[in-house]
């Protein structure tokens, strides 16, 4: 009788404990494996967001280093210099930013639905390259680097091959701004004068290290307040489809993204931008 009672008790305990064992055994195994495997680590997100101290004012001038504008100039110089751009490249890029917005990251032109330092399309006739980018110099430089490495590599290639301020401004205007070489809105003489002043004030007498064969464009800074992290900025809509460009390497192109061609099959609208063509095909062509 006692044995039957014991068996009944044991059976009830087993019935109640079985579900717990089913759960506990895998947990205990995972703990044991983790403790015995030094390669298993717990990871946490250490990403931090830097808040810009820039008020977005237009106080100061291009040559006043201590003004709001001067501080933006210094920031842009630092980022582009670290990324390998030359002094002439940087001087021209900043001068064009001055032409576009007086280097105000909060500048908006409702007429063309454009905004930011380099007046990106923010909806409407000019598309929406700006997306949800923050209205700060940090975020907009981030956006510029992202586009130079993806949807606007033509501008980077042009800057890599530019020899002076004039050719640098031409590369940025035609490849990044989407402005024709002969368009009067380029204000060529004014931009050159501003660029020369910037170059002298900030001592930008240095060569660049950009490679026309290097597709990566980045610097050592992390993104700051730029929430446009998706690949939506790479849409082919950003590329101007007007193929009426001139043959001097300053026209607009139809091609988007990165492609490889045999030297005999390069599209006509790409040819003006190609340099150092050899008889060999690129790997994977």
C-alpha cells in the first residue's frame, strides 16, 4: 500500500515538473555553452548623436574665423580634408555653398522647394534628395559624403581630376548641383573670388589624395543628427536625364549608379568624364 502511495506521489511530481524541465534544460545548456565559449559576447548599441551648437544664423563672413559662418567653414574644411579633397576642391565647394545659401544650414527656398547649405531638392520639381536630413551643417556634410559615394560619384571623380579652383567648381556644379557649365547662375567669377579668399584665409594650400578609381568617399567622423540613413538617397531620380551636355566634359549624364564597360562600348554621355582608358577590360566587365 505504501509503495503504491509513493508511486502515485512520484508520478504527480513528475507530471508537474516535466514542463519546467522542458524549459530549464535548454536555458541551462545555453548558459553552460556561453560560459565555456569566450567568443560569445553581449553587444550593446553605443551609437551617440551629437547635437549641433550651430544656431543657423548668418552672422559673420567667409573670412571671419570666429563668426558663425567662419566656424561652419572650418568644420567643412576639416571634414573634406580628412576625406582626401584638395585645398582647391574645398575652397570651391565652400564658395558654392556661399552662393547657394550663404552657408546657412537652415536656408529654404520655397520657390524651388530646396533647402540646406547646398540647396538640395526637398520635394516638388527638384525631387527630394534632402529627405529627412537634419538642418545642421554636420548632417548636411554627412549627406554630401553619402551622395558623393553613391548617387553623385561623377562629382567626386571630377574633383579627383580637378587641377585648380575653376575645374573644382565646374566638377561640383555639373556633377553635384546639376547645373550646366554655361549656366549664368553658376556666377563663375564671383565663386572664384570667394574661393580664392577662402583658400588664402584658411591656408588651404595642399594637394588632395582622392583616387579616381576609389569608389569609397568617407571621413573619420560619425554621422551627426542625420536621420537619412536609408538608401533612398541613391534613387535614379536624382540623376539628371538631360543628355544635351557639351563634349568638353561638362554636360549632364543619363547613367546612374556604378557600371563597367569595355572601352569600345562606353555610352556617349559618359565618354567626356572618362580618363586614362586602356585596351584592357575591367575585371568583371
